[in-house]
C-alpha cells in the first residue's frame, strides 16, 4: 500500500489542520491537504493525507474510513495515481 491516502466526503469547513490532527491519531503525518477550488476558494470536499509509513496508512484507513469528521462521514482509501489530462488545442 502507498503512504498517500484519499479522503472524501469532507465538510466545506474542514481545514488542513483538522485533517492532520485526525490522522495523527493513527501515526506520523507527512502532509495533509484539503483540495480547494481555485475559482471560488472553497473546499472541493476531498483531500489527501500522506502518512510516514505504509503501516501508518493501513492503520489510518481501517481506523477512519466510514467515521465522522466535522459532521460528515468520510471515506478513506489509498490514493490512485493522477491520470494524465488530454491536451486540447484552442
């Protein structure tokens, strides 16, 4: 398993700090980022957390998947590699 986790179903009020504080309960967090919409500056409702070790990532997934954070049930699973975007010509 990768050390990077996808976290979905986040409340719009969830911050990077809130996400990091939660996942620190499962192990050492390298980074925690809530993805923001660049046009509105509002959360897109998902984020990524990178754990220090694969075992920490496994523990965090089993501990937090389906739990509640900021009043919302979150989904936690291994992050997939980003698919390359098709280039468009105008």
